[in-house]
C-alpha cells in the first residue's frame, strides 16, 4: 500500500488494556506493507508535568456526566486528554522539522478495515490537493457527514466545516505550522482545540465521504 503522503503516524497509549488495538492495527499495516510510526510518548503519567488548569476546568464543566463536578474523574480524564494532545504535537513538530508536505495522523481506534484502501485514500488526496485544502478529515464520528454528496467526488469543502474527531486526518505543512502556534496551550480536547484554530486561522477544511469510523470509542465532540 503506497499512500500519497510523506509520512503516516499512529497515536497509541501503551497499556495492557489498549494493546489489542495496536495488535489489530499493526497486523493491518504489516499485511499492507504500510510504513507507520507508532507515537507512544506523552503518556498520561508524563502529562502531569504540564499545566492542566484550563483543560481541567473545561472537563469539569463540559465533559462527560461522570466528570462534571467530580474532581477525581475530571483530573484523570484531563491527563488522558493531554496525553493525546502531546502525541499529536509530536506529529506536527516532526512534520515541521522534516518539512513533510502532508502527513496522515491516525489514532489506534481508527477502523481501517472497511472503507480505507490505497485507492480510496489516494483518490481523496488527489481531490484534496486540487481543492488547495489545509486539513482533510477522513475520519468521522457523532453522525457528522457532509449533507450533499455525489458519486463523482469524495472530498467536500465548506467554510463552516470544522473537525470530525482526530482518529484519521491529513494536515499540510503550512497548516501544521499554524496549528503549533496555538495547539500546545491545552485549553480543550484535541478535536475542540483544532476547531478553534481552524476558525482563527481560516484553515480550509475538507471532509471525505465515505468516511472512516472509529472502533468502539467516542470523541469529545460528543460532549454537550
């Protein structure tokens, strides 16, 4: 499998509970001869050295019902959210350092076993480049889909589009530089932080249809 990006990353927390995710995805990567860097640094334990006050406040007010007003649950989730932010930061920083034109970032819950294929991805990327977009969300969650689709295209753009979770998306070098100017502040979960940055930096976002779903996990975009 040869994908039309300069590098592929997969974010994963190396714990016994989550190890089946890595085993399953790693077999997919090996079976398809796909070179992927596993990003495992920035664990929840390591995240404790970062200021989490802003994000903790958001989790206690807006997070899952089990966290609202509950410090212990909120604090635990906050460290996990920061852990994921740190992993994405590594991907952006590595892209900038190596001047990769575009990268694909996966999380270990991306369901690559149905829609995803070399043809699917590269067709999406061809349209992505033709439309001069900054970020392409191939992954989707929370029932987020472009309302009007056509059998003649796969990537859709509108000025109002924001993130669709962070388990499968492409980012260009220019966009990554802009994201890293603000992403490390850790004021919200990764997908919501991207929403703010997309709006502030006027980044051009595309959504792929059909999209790549998640395996038994819910994005913080579910928070209400």
